[in-house]
């Protein structure tokens, strides 16, 4: 009886090792295939959909930023427009504060959200017109500013890719744990017979 139990344990451990090695091979194949797909989808995909205590504040802030930006878009449609994003005049925050149509804290939130968007970075092309509150030209984007925006856009995409990879890694680890647990449950059920 003792040898029988030992042989069952040995065969179970052998099966677990085989399962793990197969999972590793499959995950490596999937990772190489999925990397290209992930990079194409990454800009459109929301990287972190789940709301946890850690990112509830981020979600609240994002909602407040979007509400403030919507207010600016409604108040100054020629300047703030999601479909036709243009570089803003240097010092536009002071102009907004002087007009007193929107609260100071909302102006700061909205501007921060607007000028950190990938669309805004893409609009910062050397020689492009900057716009004032009436949507009129008020200066040009310099080569240095365009280069800075280009590097900011690159960093933005890098952070997104890293976050997506990290999330994918966590997802694969969880799936792997679930598969191993399922296999172990099946093996235990077989051994009870």
C-alpha cells in the first residue's frame, strides 16, 4: 500500500511538471504572437478597466478633469475641440483666469488634461499656429517645442505599452494558476477512485 501511494504521488508530481512545462511553452508562443497585436491595439484600449481602492482616486480625478474640459469645450469651442486639437497660446491659462468664466481649479484641471493628451502632442508640429481663446492664431510652435511634444508622445506610448504588458502578465499568471489548480483537482479526484 505504501509503495502504491508513493507511486501515485510520484506520477502526480510528474504530471504537474509536464503541465507546467507545456503551459510555459504555450505562454511563450502566445506572448510572441500577442506582442504585435497588443502594440496595435494599445492606443485605443483602456489599459486598466478595473476600479480598485488603489485607482479609485485616479478614476475620480479623471472624471473631474473630463468634466472641467467639457466645460471649457462648451465655453470656448473654437479653441478646445477634440476633433481638431490645436496647440494653445502660451499664457492661455492667464487669459482664462482673467475672463473669469470658469473657476480657477477647473481651468487647471482642464488644461492639464488637454495638453497631456496624445492628440495634443501630435498637434505640436513645428510651425503650427497656436490659438487663443477666440481660436485665432497667436504664435507658432518652435522646433524645440515640437521635439519636446514628440518625446512626450513617445513616453506616453511607452508607459501604455508597459502597463499593458504588466496587465497581460498578471492575467497569464492568474490563468496559469487556475489551470494548475484545476489539473490538481482532477488528479485528486482520480486518485480518490
